[in-house]
């Protein structure tokens, strides 16, 4: 029998990964700002390169904002709340994977199980929204049976 994976364990891993992502983008933003503000370049080098760096900085800033918002979403989840239907904050155990309804994440392993975070905007979430333990759903030609929900 597999050991039950708790929502707290999944949430802790997701928060740790998201904090690392926020830190990474924050570091990139700060580095780009320093680089852009560096005045040690000639006028002939500056125009195109500065424009490219400024655009890259904007991209990193957007990603930092997005990542920070995702971190805030994770930090707002109460892992003690148990759900009887699929909804944001739920950990959904299926016969295939564990789905954590919070933010999109890459798959990761915990206690011998594969977990993937999905957002409420994900198409697979729409396929399982409102379902309960014992219900099944189909997504991308794959059948899933909800074995547990908490």
C-alpha cells in the first residue's frame, strides 16, 4: 500500500520551487538593470543593444510579477481544508497522477507518486471541475479515475 501524500507536503514543495523561481527572476531583473545602467559603452554600441536589453528586462519583470503572483496564490492555500469536489486548493489523487489545483508546475515525484500542479485556467481542470471521489473524466484520450480528494 502506498503511503498517503499529504497536501502539506505537496504545498511545501510547490512553495519551495516557486520561491526559487521568484528569486531567479528577481536576480535576473536586478542584473539587467545594472547592465542597462552601466555607462561604459560607446555611442555606436549603445542604441540597438540597449533596446534589446530593455526589452529583455521587461520580459523578466513580467515573469517576476507572474511568478510572485503564483507564489502568493500558493501561500494563500490552507492545507488543512479538505474538499469533497475538485476545486482550487484541492489535491486530487487519480489512478494516473496526483493533481494539485493551484498553479501550473512541472511534474515532480514525492513518496513514489507523480504530482503535477495545474491552474484553474488549465483545460484539464475544466474536465474535472466539480467531480468527486469515485468519478472519472477523460482528457487528451486518457481516462482518469478520482481515487481520493483532499
